[in-house]
C-alpha cells in the first residue's frame, strides 16, 4: 500500500508491539523504539518519512523529542500521540512543527490517513527544495 516508512516512538511496549503488527499487516514499513533518546539515535543512522511520537514518556518527553527531531531533520513529519487529553500540549506540539495530533486509542484508519497526508506533505516540501536547488532533504 505505502511507499513510505514510519518510526513509532512509545514507551508502552504492548501498544508499540500491537501498532507495529497492525501497520505491517497493511504493508507499511515501520520501525519502533521506546524512548525519545532511542528515536534520535535511530534517526541519526536511518531515514524515515513520518514519526509517530507519544507525548508522555519516561526520560525525554514527546515535546522535547519533537524539538530535537525538527532541529536535525526538519522535513520529517511528526504526528503526536497521547492518551491524555491536553489542548495545551497539542498547541505546543503544533507550534513546534508537529504535523498533527491523535488521541489514544486511535482509529487505525484515521492513523493511516494521517500518515498518508504527512507523507504527501513531506514529498511536497522536498520537491519545492529540489526546484530551488537546495539539498536540505532529510
């Protein structure tokens, strides 16, 4: 189905394992890590198109991780996930460059649509940069 790759970042191992299985069944190339620190280390070595990032994690939280991802790889789109309704955190994430925000538990089809939209946005940005002769592509 998809020609893009996704990194899921969530410290709830059961949730992470389940979502990875569900995405693989839909032929999405997925990777999973359990912390913000692991996500940043992963992104230093590997490339993905979209990151799905839990807001509340031990250690480096989702907002801190989002900031670092956007510094290092500004074209990667990030979808924030939370099990805790917080409009303030949603607004903060969007201000820092998050593509969108989803509440846990989320509808798998809604997640797929958001992933596709985020990937399309990333592609559009990359094409604009190529046309301008830049080499900022992540």
